[in-house]
């Protein structure tokens, strides 16, 4: 199958540091290529892939100001989409990861398209836009991600949980210390203050390995930084080479994300290193963690504090076994099935007599 994969242009695929969507796309392109598909990746320059790369200049975050990212970046994505869809006949299916911008192009193209939604779907603008395109196949990265749209007539082609190449994590020796870990991005919804509170209440050291986006600098300086010190240390953003050892060296990873988390790659990285996760019951958390087996799914801060004292109940091998269910190979096989289903349904629509084409609905 000839597959076009369209990535956001903000970061390279995979990114040098933070960038969850881009890391998923990297694993997807490599895996689909290994399955024998002819994959073309449209992405920022400096991307590394086993697919054929069509580069669109350096990553936008490397060459644009914050204001330019707001004002200019949308146009560059729309221009990329226009160019790709002019070449739609070169592909059997087009798979977009650039949010709702691809919807008008997908609807007008005779080449089937699939749009994976990587972000939250409870915002007003998403709930206003998606129902305008009931005939475009959508993929969610968790079942819970769809909840805000459960009463809308949309074409859900399936749920495909995110996957990564976790081989580095699996081969990392598990050597846990007494400290807890917080990994990801510094922002209010990710819960860094809750992580610090848990560490202080349990008397455990905390290592914070996180990115501070420009939009969150004020929050970091005013709310997080004053709480650092003592046994709470900020180690900054980790590259891929340092992550496996960082996770494997922690007693547990805290995931106090307090918003409808669409997936949460940090959880599967931690599990792959054999390290349990203590998380709030938000969004996709119950779909990733097995409560009491790979960590603890908690209702509130008090339960998270109590869970720290139960870490000896968790078998590291159970964590690693769970992580294998979110490997890149599992994700690629699921997308392979989605692509086949969408192409078959699209072919059926085109060949149906006038007035008898199958109706769109909530498949998947």
C-alpha cells in the first residue's frame, strides 16, 4: 500500500527532545515500512525515518518566534496540505496527524484519508468543527478521548493506542532508588505541584525531568521554581538516550495529570523500564495502567500518597509485560487494519449505484 504520512512541522520526526506526537509518527513510519508498505513522510527537515522523506524546511520551533508560530505556522501547514492533496493520486491512503486543518482537503479528495486526533476533544472549537465532516474517517488514541463527542455522528474508523519503539527501555537494567520521578512538560494540567506535594508528604526525593515551554515560563518561575530545593530537584528535559536509565532508576513515576489526558506516553515508557506508575484517574489512564498490577490508579492526592507505600506490591516484569502491548509493532498492525478497512469502505462507496452508497456513522 502506498501511504502518505503527514506530520506537524513544529518538530523533527522523531524530535531531539520533547514531542510525543512526532515520536509516535516516527515509530509508525518505520514500522509500516518494515511491514512492506511504501511510506512517504511529509515532515520537517532533519527528520530521520525508514520511509521516504519529503522535507518541508527546518522545524518551525527552531526558526520562528512564538508570535510567528501563532500567525504563520497555520498557513504553512495549509500550504503543505494543499500540495500533498494535489498529489493525492500517488497514494492509496493519506494519514494526517495535523489536526482539523486537513479535514476540508480530505473531504474533497478521491483518495481515502484518515485523521488521527492526538489532542483533547473537549474544546468548543473541536466540537464545532468535527461534526461538519461526518464522512472523514477519524482515529482516536484512546477510547476515553472520544467521550466528549459520543453523541455526535462521526466516522470513527477505530481506536489505536499510541505505540513506541520501547526496545531501549526493555534492555535497561532495573536499579531503583528511593526517589520518585516526574517526566514530561511543566504546565498546570500536568500536575507538577501535586508531584512535589506527594514527595514531601511521603518523605521521598523527587526528580523533575521536564520541558518548560515558552507559554509556561511564568508558571514555572512563579509556582514551581519556588518549591524546588531540598529533595526536589529539577534536572531539565531528557533526550532519548537518557530516558531509559532515568525511568529504571526511579522507585515510581508520578503521573498526576489533572485533565482528560488523551493517552500519556510517559506511562508506557516507565512501564517498559519496569517502573510502576502512580496516576490520577483521568482520561486514558485506566486504559494504560492495570490498577494494583502495573501501578496505582488513584482518585485524588490522598490516594496517590498512600500508593507510594505500596510499591513493593508491584512486579517490574508485570510492568514490562504491559508495556509490550503498547509497542510500535502493535500500533502498526492496528493501523494496517484501519487502512484496509477505510480503503474497502471508500471503494464500496465509489462503486455503489447513485443513491445507494453506504451511509457514514460511528464505525470503530
